[in-house]
């Protein structure tokens, strides 16, 4: 397994005394970077620019994306996007931030639904950030768990939901919340609470780029599971782009 693809670093704004979340759904760092390699004919055309949101205009915000696929979705929507890598390995950007991308459901949220979070918590349910949400159209309000370790099965997800009260989980929002500059969280669900796919972390490097050898190995070993995950990621990315388009 590629060491780059497994390394998950803490963001630079995280203090050593802070207790970081310990888990994140596999699909929140899913192999979606490779989706940007699809032919243009398989991707949506560029939508019109977003008009803004309930609390702050989108134009004033920086959209922090873990992977190249998420970054491209944001840029096609006319947003100011920065690829921060898995668990913000590339560092926390300047300015007011939006945690933008996909997440894994911990129960209740289905694939393709968009979460406009009003709270980010750690694994114990302690609040790391709270706000009114960004007013993203068609999105559901909810709580996001910011973790930094992959979760591959339903049992772990159930335990995390019970302990934290969160609706979904990713690997970046916790670090961004601790920066003190988080303005909101917009995440589309790419896998539901029953998903269980091993080897997903082979497919993407810590900086958010595709790990091509790992991707090929994952597809070869997972087969049907890989196809289901690909479909879920495509559906989530499409929903994400539609949510922020005017």
C-alpha cells in the first residue's frame, strides 16, 4: 500500500492538547479524485455562478476541498476553491472557509442528499463549530462529525452516531473548525450507513490526488463494491454541484 495514500496529517491549526475526532467515513476521502479524469462528455456542463447564501455571499468565501474532483466541482460552479488534501494535509487556507465535498452518512441521510451543517462535533459530541448554515438550496440542516480515521463498516458508523449524535462524517471539517475561520459546511452524501468497502484508502494520496496504482488494485479486488462506490460518488458530486449552482 502506498505510504502517501495512507498518511493522514493533522491540520496546522490543531493544538496538541485538543482531542481530535478519531473516525471519518471511507467515502469522505473516497476515490473521487479520479472522477476528474472522466471524458468531458460524461461530466456536467458548467453551471451558472452561484448567487450567494443566507449568511455570507459565496464570493467572499474559500471552499476547502479534500480532492481534485471536489475542487473541480467547486471551480465549475464559479467558487474560489482550494485543495486542502485529506484531513487538511496541505494546510488550512487563508480567509473565511467552507468545508466542501462529500461525506459518509451515519444514519438517516441517503446517497445524493446534501448537508448544510449547523454544527461540527468531535467523536464525543463536543461542539467544535456552530452556525446558522449557509442557506444552500435543497440541503438539509444537520450535524457533522469531523474525524481523521477511516471507517469501513456499519458497526463503527453506528457507534459513532451513538457517541456523537452526528448525521454524517468527513475528514476535514474538524480541522477547519479548529482554525476559527469556518463559515459553513456543505457536504453531499456519497455512501449510506450500511456501506462497507475495504481498501478505499488505497485510491487517493494524502494531498488529494489520485493514486492510480492503488485505484486499479482497489477496482480489481472489490469489483461490485467498487462499482457501487463509484456510482455513489458520482451521484454525490452531481448533487453537490447542483446545490451551489444559481
